[in-house]
């Protein structure tokens, strides 16, 4: 019976410097959700570089500082990146009432109403 169960399992190990995608669950991490429809949100973000291996199954990633997420993830939440490094999908910024915080790029003009 163990033999049949082990055929569906695989050992995942990554090296320091590899690029991996991070799996996030927006229904649990409400502050990261950029949409009210959780089924339509992204499942994997990245790719991010592995900085260190912690223990036998955890890895520390090079996440941006504004992500406000703990940078250590279990290997089951990671997916290996294949091919050249593309542009990264940024982790959504902090949201207020499930709406992303929008900041203007520049103020073009001002007007005072009395």
C-alpha cells in the first residue's frame, strides 16, 4: 500500500540561487488580495531568488520589502521556474477594505474652492 502512495509523491529540493514561484492563498491572506473575486486572482507570484535553505523543507526567498510577508516558505508552496528570468509579477501592495491603495504619479494642477 505504501508503494502505491509513494508513486504520487515526489521529492522537491531547490538550490540556493534558483528562481521559484510562490503560491499565495488570497482567501487566507486578505491583505494581499487585489480583487474581491478570489477565484480570479493569481495563484503564483514571482519568480523570486532562493537566498537560503532552512531545515530540510523550508526556503528563504528574496521578497521585496513592501510585500510585508515572512520570507520563509515550505517547499510545497514553491514551484520551479524554467527558462530565462521574465519580469516578476509583484506581490500586491497592502489593501484597505479589499481595495488596493492607489497613489497618484504626479499632481498636475491644484484648485481651491471657496
